């Protein structure tokens, strides 16, 4: 089941305390970025974040779920109603996340 734009809008509203949140559609789902780093995504209308030490510490009871078959487990954010919690969670995760590699195109001869 693909995620809906209604759920995306809801998640983005819950993340509205953070500046520089963006998303990118990907095969019916959405990848969520904070300051150009991937923090997680929306998969089957579930908000999942990358498993980092900070996220695991802040959500010790979080369910670990697969976004889709063949990927690494991520953490299900169940406290999606709490904007202050989400603000702290994403900011604490940020330094642990890898930078997104910029794609370069080869130059023709």
C-alpha cells in the first residue's frame, strides 16, 4: 500500500517546529530530510526514523519495522502527536546521520 499525501501533510505539520524539513517521493512512499540529511520516511502511512543511538535512547520501546522488504529496520514513531518530542528527537539524531552523497554526472568528451 502506498502512503497518502494526506498522511505526508500530517507528518510535515507535526515536524513544523523544525526548519529545513523536506521530502522526496519514492515509489509511492516519501523520504524525509532534515537539513539535507535523511532522517527517515513515510512507508505505508507509518512514520519511521533511522535507528540511531539517540533515537533508540529516546524511544526505547519503539517497534522496529521494515520500511519494505530487503531494507534495514527503522524505528516506528508512535508519539507523533508530540511536536516538542519530535523536535528533540530529530535534532538529537542529526549529528549521527550520514550526509547525503551528491550525485555527480560525468562530463562528455
